[in-house]
C-alpha cells in the first residue's frame, strides 16, 4: 500500500535524531491545522515542507500543497502552492515570484529576520550596468521577506526535491500519480535509487 500523504508527526519523529527538531506545541498545531487549511484551499494534498530559521526566533514553517502534477513532453510540472506559519496554526499564502526577483534574492546573504513585513534593499542589476563607469551607486530595489522566503523554497526544491524511483508514474491523461504497486526501494541507501521530481517518469 502506498501512503499518498505522510504522517507529519511520524516524519518529524524519525528526523529528530538528525537534528530536525520541531517543538511539540508546534507539531500539535500543525497536525490539527494542515487538514483544515487543505480543505479551505481546495487542495488534494498539503504537507509540511520544512522549517526556515529566523534571527528573532520566530521561525517559518512551510507547507506545500498541490492538486495536479502533469507531464508535458519531457518536463514534469508540479502546480504547487506554498503557505507559511509562525505558530503552526495560522497559514498565509506564499505567492510565486518572477525570475528577476529570484535573481536578486540569491544575492542576499543575511539570515531571515522573522518579520514577514521586513523589506530588504537590493541593487537594481539594470542600473548597475548603466552606471558601472559613473560615480553614483545606481538605484535600489526593495523585496519583502515573504518574497525572499518563496525564492529560498524554490531554490531548495530545484536542487534537492527528490523522490524514490518508481514512486510516481504518468497515467493515460499525462497526470503524475502515485504508483499504487510501488513496493519500496531495494537499495534505499543508494543515490541512484532516487530521481528529481521534475525528471521524466515511466508511463503507468
């Protein structure tokens, strides 16, 4: 039997020895609030994605949800939605960002502040080119912490979003669905047993 949606409490329990520790009160709140948020958002699945630490101790807990994942040609697309919470009970949207914003966010090296309304100041790349030989420093652009948070999530997913090989398949409608006959990995300790979730999948 394939477990389509992981049990949050069990996942965190098994990750604790590796240092991924979440306060008990947060976990209780998340376990209760995620099913409610999933229903309100009209999503098929909504799971705890991870935790982003902040300077002021008000860390961000991230949830990832989606209705459909599709395979178009050789590209698998997860139409994911993201939410953040700092208490495990109330969830706010994390809208997608454009490539220019992502490029600017990648240049920031400071830790997250813990204030969703915090504004970062970054250089405008276009102005930097135009004023490269001038005396002034060019104009500045602002970016909210929420935008930066979404950029960080997208960057992590692009680099590390992997899944067991064979866990997902593509059905006749080109939808990516769990493989109901998946029996687990023969060699779970080997890197080649996993693929990036955007990788081409087998037809079911």
